[in-house]
C-alpha cells in the first residue's frame, strides 16, 4: 500500500497529457496489488487466496514494466524506489504462494 500511495504522489509529476495514459495505468496496477491480496484473503478459502495472490503477482510485474517505461520516457519522475520495491514485493508474493501450497 505504501508503493501505491507513493505512486499517487509521484505521478502528479507526469505531464498532464499522461493523465489517462501512463499515470492512470501506474496507479491502477499499484492499487491492484494490495486490493487482490485483501480480496483473496477475505475469501476464507486457501485455493482462492492463492489465485488472488497470483493476480497480485501479475499486477506487480505489470507495475514494474510501467515503472521501467516511466524511467525511460520521464527520467525526472522519481520512481526508482518504487521499482526496487516491486522486486521485494514479487519475492514476498512468491514465498506466500509457495508456503500456502505447502512448498515453502
């Protein structure tokens, strides 16, 4: 949730013409990660939780890609810390999924 909050602040530094483009996509994918974790957890079913963790993992991969694009196109926008956080979040999601499957 911290990454999502930080990106909401930082995407304000993107050009106004990115309002419905990159800015919107960054925000949606960043919010999607904790939202899917919460939704899966709320299902009270291990299989569904694992499924939603997988969706969150897809969103973190999408977010990382969007952050790389942002760094290339708008180097003045500070997203390096968020991009580094995506690596850690992906690792945590992978460990959670493996643990819930009994492989971790």
